[in-house]
């Protein structure tokens, strides 16, 4: 069996594959016998603290007035039965109050789907118009979307999104994502009607790194590293304003193929442009000289 592990050094986030050479693979996590069963429920007002190992067998709701705190080292195993028909936007944990995930560099919090559920309709954690959301040093794997943030002030820091349909999708905010890793998802991050901050993240092996769907204005995208399979940055047909992506690092730069890893107005009329330092130079080489 091939296993995946995660380790952090101070200020640096690393994913380690042990005994695997072909990418992320897992025969399925074994839920530890001591895991506490948590069925479908709506939490009471006030604070609830999760720690240790938990097996989630039904949707959990954190209502307005309630706060869910997840302690360092907690392992959350999602073991929900797969419905015959998936309802769009279905949430395994729905947060309308507050959530604070308190992983550390040496004791991350794990959110794991026992059965692989790589679909675009469900969310492991769905935060909707909540008071606040903080996710530090958490791992989201084997699921649909890891996080869905809707009109909520949120910080996502030092997290890993690996082997899901998608990492993070959001609307509104403000949302800050820094020092995270998005690896081997179909989409690393997808957003609309937002002004996000992406700093010092790694996007590697995703089909698309960041997808700006529409109405994204003045995003801050600095210090990130991109090495994705199809597109590092993709603009949707309704994203008509430009996106400043200067100040990042690109694996495609070594092969002079950055334009091929970006979908923007050069590919579809009426779409905005992605601004990258080497790109004007690369394009000028392709233009005939007068």
C-alpha cells in the first residue's frame, strides 16, 4: 500500500510521498477504532471543541451564535453514505457561525474522506455568511471541494489541499490565502465577485491552478509558485478585467511556455488579460520585426 504523509518545517510546507512514485495514491484510510462517532446534528449555541479522532456519519451544522474549534492533531474522517442523487452545494460541515481550525506545523488537523468523493457538487466544509473562518495547518484530501467560503471573512494559512475535485472556492470575503499547497486537484482555487489575497502558495499538478470565474477585482497574487498540468491561471468568459500576476514564479518560464499555461483574452475575445513579467518578452519574440 502506498501512503502519503505531510510534514512541515517552520515557515515551509512540504508534502512527502512514502513508497510512491506515481503521485498521490491511497487504498483508503482506516478509521481508528477509538474515533468518536458524530451523526447528523445542529450544534448548540456557544463553543464546541473537537479533538482526537472523529468519524462524521451525517451533516453537521454550526448555526449562527455557535463556534466550532478544532484542536491541533485532530483527525476528522468523513464517512457519509453517498446519496443516490447529490444535491448541489451539499455540505458535510455547514458553518453559519464561526469556525477556527487550530492545526500547527507539527500537529496538523486532517479532514479525510473515507471514500473518494471527487465531485464538484459537495463541500467538505461550507462556510456561508458566517462571522469568521480561520483554517491553519489543515489537510483536506480525497474529497469533493475542501472549502467553500461564501461572503465570509476568512484566513487560510499553511494548509494542504490534495487529491480533491477542488481545493477552495469562494465568493466575496475578504479572503486571504497564504503559504498553502494545492496539489493534484482538478482545480486549486476558484472564485468570483471577490478581491482575494494569494501569497506564497504552491500550485502544483492541478488541472487548473486558479480559476477567476467573474467579477474579480484587484486581487493580490504575489510570491506564489505555479506548476500545473493544463492552466496555471484561467479567466472565465465573464472575467473582463485584467489580473495582475506579476511577482510570482512559474515552472513554465524555464520552457518559455507561460502563455500556454494561461487562459485569458489572448484565447477568447472579451476576456481580460493576465499580466506576467516574462509574457510581453515572449510574445514580442513571436511578432515579425518591421
